[in-house]
C-alpha cells in the first residue's frame, strides 16, 4: 500500500526502564486532547473569557489547548539530547509538517508586519494542528489507546448533551459573539461549541467508526455509538455535514448489500441484529418525525438565514478589487465594508475565497501547498480505513469559513484520525518509501532511548 506510517522518535521503541519519563509526553498529550474536545469557546464564555470575540486581552483569544500544546512541544524540544536534534528530526522525518509550519510562519509574519486581521487564527487553527502532530509523533501506542478511549467518552457526552439541550430548549454553553449569546440560534452546541463545528466533528467520528477506526471500542457497541452520533447531527443542524455523512454511509453500505444478495458469507448474528434493528429503527424514525424531532434540521433547509446566498454572492467581491489586492490581499476594512454592503453579514462561506480576499493569492497558495503536504504526511501515519473521514472533512470545511478563521476544528480532526487509525511505529521514511537510512535511524535511536529518558529525568526530576 502506498501510504505507510513514518518513523517516530526512537525513545518510544524502547520499553522497560524509564517508564515514568515516557509517560510525561503521553500524559500531557492526554490533557491537550481533553481541552481540545471538551472545552469550547462557549464554555470559556461562560467563565467570562471572551475567546470568540475581538475585544479583551490578546491572551484570552488563544484556546487553552493551544497553550498546553505549545508547552508540551517546548518540553519535547528541551528533552532531546540537543534542541538541534529535534529540528533535525523534523526536517528528515516530518517534511510535510515542516512545510506547513514554514507556510504558517510566513503568513504570520505578513499579518503582523502589515497589521492585518487573523493573528489568532494562526495560533488556534494552524499552529495548534502542527503542535498536536509533533506531539503525536513522540507518544506511544499505549498513550494513543488512552487518547482514543478519552475521545469515545467525550464525544458520547457531547452527543448526549446536544440531545438534552434540544429536548429542554436550553444551551449550556451557547455560541457567543463579542460575549453576547446568539439567542435566535437554537441549534445545540454540546461541549464542542459552534453547531457547524460540532456537525463536522461528529461526521468525521461516525465515518471513522464505519471505516474500522477505534480499535478500543468493542464491535457490539459500534452500532449504538453511530446511532447516538447520528441522532446528535439533527440538533446540530449542519445540513452539508448531515447530507455528506448519510451519502458516504450509503456508499459504504452498497458493496455489503451487493455481497449479501450475490451469495456472500454473512454472520448469522449480524443478520439477526439487522432483522431486528431495521423495523425498530423505522418505527423510531416515524415516531420522531411525528413528534417534530427533525423540525430544526428541516427548518435549516427551508430557511438558512441567507447562508446559501452568501456562497454565491461572495465571488462578486472580486469584481470590486484590483489585481494587486487579489494578489497580496486587500485592506481588511475595505473587504468588510464591501461584504456588509452586499448583505454578507454571515461572512465568507469558503476558506479559500476568504483567505484570498483577506491575505492574498500568494500567501494563500503557500498555505494550501503546505497544508496539502501536511495532510499527506498525516495520512502516511495511519492504517487503512480513514479515506471516508478525510474526504468528508475536506468537503465540509469548504462549505463555511472553517479553517480560514479561528477554530480548533483542524487540530481535532488531526487528533481524531491519528487516535482512531493509529499505526505502530515503522522504520520508513516520512513519505512511506522503504529506507535503509530509516531503519538505521530507528536502530540508533532505540540504542539511545535510555539516554533520552535519562535526560528527561535529569532535567525535570521525574
């Protein structure tokens, strides 16, 4: 298979002595994942932190998961025999991550020097994703197992909370703008915050389960977990995410149905479960429709508050800009003024278009190229089965501002895929090509693993 896992830091290959030292990055990674999946901008708003707005201290605009991830990466850098070896490892084994990081830093420098909008996006959207990828390359399979279990628990709680919010008509951690709750938006927010980001995360998780991800979840629990997440998609109200999830699920079912009707072998237990579940689910769905459970989602199709019009009208903005503005980015205040005059208060509902308008074609091109290499490298770390989740994510993020604005959704996606489709360490190059040098590096780092752990003990007293 073309996609293979890249080599990871060598000290993970060693076992035995030094277990407390090995546990440090794993424990910190677990904290980062908890903050990523369980602490939303809405929750921070409840605590009086205006994370989602533009007013207030700059420090409050960066998510707690970002701070913890940066701290963990700094710890890993210090714990190498020399910090230079960390960056050498990044260059030789994670070139896709490095390319994305360089593109991010170039965009950050442009935003800072030209005093443009979007510096918080650099931290929470892009650098956080790079940070979790760097940390994930340094933790063990046992740590990934804990991360996977945590994700299962938190996402089940997120779905259950969304259904409770929908049933009682109250949102515990509502989406806010400049500290003000958007009372007109009755979609559930759960633990993950914005309804669209919730729907995106839930869809990725459902398709990951269908694709065979999540080895720690018993097979018997998968149907119940998928049904719970599907039910939560309704109060989240994400039309594109819901339709894509259902479409990809249908595509997943087609070959299995064909195999069944062409005489393929089918488990009697599975056949009995399907025979029982199909009529039960049909009756349950009919009862939910009668009871108005799907009204919120159906209302989104009937009245999207101008969202569909925004996706068409946003291209008309280019007609009012010069070639120079399109190349290096127009004045953000001019873009905002044009956008409002055209009735596009909801924003620019496509990340590429938004980036081009605000940051210019040149830096958008660099960012997209780095992002593509980054995703290719992440894919090389995964075992098979992730394709549906990846396709779903790429399609959904292009249906709203998503990763062109401040969001932790990209980091959530990276962590979820790496936890659900974790592949044991392999002595291969970062792009999946068999490499004698990679084997030699793995052996060398295995021999020096004790030195790494001793260094960690010495510097941090663990």
